[in-house]
C-alpha cells in the first residue's frame, strides 16, 4: 500500500509526512510514527512493509479517536498498537491491500 500525502478523517484533513528514518519527537523519544493533533500532521518513518503500514494505521487510529473525542486522558498506546496490527492483518488477509 502506498501511504497517501494526506488523509480525510472525520472531515479533518491530516497531512502525511514520510521521514527517511526514525526521528525524535517533541518529547525526545525515538519514533517510527507520530501525530500532531493541533497541526493535523502525521509523520511516519520509512521502514519495511507491513510495519510501515502498521505505523501509519496506528497514527490514523489516534486521529480517529481524537476526532471522535474518545480520549479523556492518556492514550492507551498498547491498545492502539494491537488494533493497528489487527487491522493490517485483516486488510492483507482479505486482499483489500497488498503487502
């Protein structure tokens, strides 16, 4: 799957930036993916598929949860990560996307 340059999530347009490698977020953590909710920007480090797709979907899930106002405090990273893995597996197994 080719990751788009932008994505429409609940009528909000999020710009997608593909980084050449892992990067440092604003908190100083090394990341493969990150989302800036205020600027509606998703960053994804270029790495092997389907891992890059999982990272992309992980950030999209965060955006959906934010747009639907599902977050009341800290984000449950483990839950979002498992959901992204499940979505990638489902999409690939059902040939809705290619690896």
